[in-house]
């Protein structure tokens, strides 16, 4: 008995949240990217590499000179597949 009522409520609420009933197609169309290894690169080079692939690099600390500072660690690690636009944290 709750299912029809729940369905009706969701069908009325979801348009306000800009969600679509047929969003499965949108989910399937999200481009998947395999994360490259940027450890050992300088920050400027790593950021450029990630941005060219459609990923969002995030520096976890403030860097004075990105060209002279090396990336020691990245999260997620290289080889993992993520959605285009995902954040890659650099240390």
C-alpha cells in the first residue's frame, strides 16, 4: 500500500529537485577516466595532465611554487577508473 503513495510523492517532489525519472540514461553516459600516475611530477605538470583528462586536481596544501614542488601522493591512486570531473587530491 505504501508503494503507490511513495511513487506519487516522489513523482511530485523530484521535478522540484531537477531530477528526472529517466536519469539512468544520463548516468550511463558519464565518461569514465582511468587516473594517470602524477606522483613525481611537479604540481603544475600534474594539474595540467589531470585537467586535460577532465579531472579536477585539488591541492591539499598551499604551494608557493608549483613548478618546483613535487607531487608525493595522489588520492585516488593511479589506475583507478572514475567519472569525468572527479576530484584528484594531490599532496
